[in-house]
C-alpha cells in the first residue's frame, strides 16, 4: 500500500478529525491513499460513514495503543 | 443570529411538559436510528455533520424557521459547528451542551407521592436511557432503590432534603446500566443490599436482600418490604412501599415485561418469570401502584413525568400479563428478543466489582437505550 499523505489528528475531538480528513483528502488525487491517525472514539463510525458517503474506500483500519488508523483511498 | 446553549435539564422540561421542539441530529445515521432524544411533540431531521462541512445552504429548507431548533450530536463539538453555521445563515438555533452523553446522564427527580407523616417518595427519571431510581424520605432518613451511577445526584438531593441515606438497595444485578448503589453506601455509611442469588460472583461485601426482609425508614416507619420475584434474573426482588407502591425492578414494566436472557439463562429463568408475574404478583392488592426500574418509550410517562400505574390496570392492559398459554409465554420471552443492551456483559462485570473502567469508558458502555423488556 502506497501512502500518499498522513494526517495526524490524534487528540482532536469531533468534528475536527473529519474536518481535517476532508481537507487532506481534497489535497490528494483520485486513487491515492490517505493515512489518518485519530484517538477520538467517535471516529470509528464517523470516518467510514463519511468516506462511504463521499465514494471513498477504507482499504484498511486498525487500532494500536488506543490510536485508530484509517487508510482511505480517494474516489475515482 | 445567536447560538443558544441548552442544558439537558432544559430539554428534559420540554419532554415532560410535552412541548414542541425541532431536533436537528447531526450524528451518523446508525447512531440516530439506534437512539435519540424522545419527546411526544418533537420533530426530527438527521443529517450527519460530515455532510455539512461545505455549508448548510442545501439543508435550510429542511429546518423550520418558525420553531425552536436544537442541534444535537454525540458530545457537542459537531453540534456547535453546525449551530454556528446555521446562525451565520440567519437562523436562531440552540445546541445541547454535552450532547447525547449529557442526555444519557441526566436525571430528573419527580415526586411520586406524599407518604404518611410527612414522608415522600421520589422517582429519578433518566430520560435519555429510560432508567428509573427511587428515594424514600421520612423523618430525616432516606432509602434508595436502583440508583444509577451518578451518585452525586442522589447525595446532593439527600443533602437538599436534609436526610441521611440509611439503606441502599438494588433489586437485581443490573445488565443495562452501572449501579451507583454500593458507592452511595460507601460514601454515606448506609447499608447496601443485593439479592444473594444475583451476587454469587460479586467481589465486595453486601447485606443479603432476602424474601420478607423488612426495613423501616425514619421514625414514621415507612415500610419497605422485600418480595422475591425472580425471572429477569434469578435474584430479582420487588419492594412494597408503605403498602401502597410496588417497585417491580426489571420484572414488570408499564407496557412490557422483563426479559429473562441478559445473564444468558433465558430457558432456565422463563419459568420463574411466569411464576412471578402470573402467581406471586396476582396475590398482591390490585390497588398497589407499580413503579418499575425502566420505561421503554416516552408515551409511558404520565402528565407529571412520572412512570407509574395501578397494578390492576396492568393486569388488564399489559400484554405480557395476558398470555394464558404457557408455551406461548415461553416463546414470547425467549424468541425474537430485541438486541441486548450495549456492553451488557461488561456492565454486569462492573456491577459485580470485577472491573472498574474509567468514567469515559463507563459513559460509552451505557450509550443507547436500556432494552431490558420484551413486549
């Protein structure tokens, strides 16, 4: 997996992780992958819901040491 | 336009007074469909906040300009963002301080009745989750039944009323919410009672709550009498207060009955549930007023916000008390049960004293409706 960009949104509370994820997504090209690191638990449901609504694909997600990692491929 | 901060207490007033309110819920759709602020005259629209990042212009037509509008989210951050956007678009709106977390935690104490010699009975209505707790007050003393985990609410209320908490009871080992009972007892020196059959795995000391245990509150001797009524759990115990009120715990609700499966023993306990509802309760006076540990839907609230109905009326109207055929009863309470409450197994572990997660984790576990009943 090629990660084009990483967004560190750890420590940020809702809605900032999504606000920043959207901005970061706007800055990459179709098919590229954004890595997002968040600690806000609301993101577990909100990031996939936001991504799906925008046609993006979550290609992987994991939790390590209380940090959630999302790998989102931009819609083509 | 201004953005107004609403407290959960203000929203609770709207619910109890059956006022109108338009709620713009900006949580994701799954969360909204699972659980929301219920009001008889509330209207809702659910638009997740992440669909509004580019602006609210497209949704303005969905939001009435001539009604009070409250924006709600999980904690409050997103609702503030959306409320500010609406405000910039010329709308006057409010947001719920603390979001659905605060709503889940809010308790409204409502007086159910005056008891003899100046005694009082209060019901603490947790509107956001449907939990009901009770406080009996008499001559400077108090007893509490099925306290939820917000111990300060009970301690402050007792202080305000100038009463010492002497007895704290849990009708059973709860699976849908975290009990505050033993913590209140520890703080006040009160006796904490739990049914021994539900307490085989608890890791703290307690006083056994057994059949016919009789406790008097205050000099006027308000009677609190235990009645063994298994079925939701094997230890479930009801109380008769002052020979007027029947506190049913999670055995009998207004329009539903307790489910027997939350400790994984539906098949074993269904017979106990039948026995309690169709024999033990039938022997009681029909004029007793039933006070349960939960309500399921907001329509069950009386005009004053209490949840209370005459036992005899429930015998007539509650479907769960009117299933003559035993096999059909068994099917009703074991098949097609609603989903189990969020994190119910972890909540049981907390209530046994086996685990002690932090405040945030406890809040997360308790999110959502209580789901203790079967209709």
